[in-house]
C-alpha cells in the first residue's frame, strides 16, 4: 500500500460521521459519531472515530457520566489535549443551557412530577455533590423562576426555609416545587428529607403559598413525594 493510499483511506475513515450527517441527517448519528465530529481529528495511530469510541466506551455509553468528566479526565485520553478538552467541556455546557432555555426564557407549565423532572434533569445530571433547588410557579402552574437554594457536599446540604419564601414573595409565586439530588443514587428519602418537606409545607400555608411537590433526583431518575403519597 502506498502512502497516498493509506492517507486516502484514513481520510475516508475520519470523514464517515460527517458524510453520514450530510446524507442521512444528524438524528441518525450515534453518540460516538457526534463526538467524532466535535473532536474533528484523531492522532497518527488512532482515527477520530476510534478515539470517540474509546471515550464513549470508557463511560459505558452513559452520556450523564460523560457530562461529569472534567478537564483532567478528558486529557487522560491519548489524543485529547487541553484545547480539545476545553472544546468538549464547552459543548457539554452549551447542551445543558439549551436544555434549560425554555424555563429561563418563557413560562413553562408544570402539570406533573414528570414535567418538573424534565425541567430539572439537565441541572442535576452532572452533579457529584448535593444541591437543593426550587421551582417557583404562578397561579397557572407556569414557571416563574428556577433557583438554586443551597449547595452542599456528597452527604447533604442545608435548607433555609426563610430564604425559600423570601424568594417566593419576591417573585409573587403562588406555589412551588422543591428538589434535591442524592449523589449516592439512592432514591429513598431520609428522615431529614421528610422533616424538611413537612416544615416547608407548613410554612407555606401561613403565606398561602402551596408546596406542590418535593423531588429527589438520582442517576437520571427521580421519586416524587406527591406520587408516593408522602406529601
């Protein structure tokens, strides 16, 4: 095989995801093919397709796990320098912002726990620590504001009920949904989870601001206090 033939075959191999997008459409691309297009090129010993397959395989095909990779994780792969790593991190962040764009720029109606989860999933999916968030709603159950109340460690976070209702009054909210994540993956609420839910609900009654639900989110799924009959 001549060097020209080798180069030609390598170019064809690296261009396959681009050609697939061009001829079939972006929805037909696999995760590794999308990643290959973002990366653009591989190394002398490894095509961009092989490199992207290696990365996707490393995270078990789980995009949530991929979204949690940091700069130091990405540069560990041979063929990923700081420039490509920062490019990937920027793409991940852009995807997260696109997913939450509607809630931030227009009123989205929340009719079920599933609606709330869809809204919150992009926020929680890449977290390795615990955070507590609040969705503030108007009388039509449309989102006024999605706001982080507190950020903690792996084991938990603090919740200041006064801050929840100070913001609720500021946004003139009629109801709210609270949510926090369990980095451990365990969806079973702790005793403190149940206690703080009761306290938030009781405080809201005095202000005529209804606590609609409390979601615990973990590993791309959730449990709802209302759906389970805990609220």
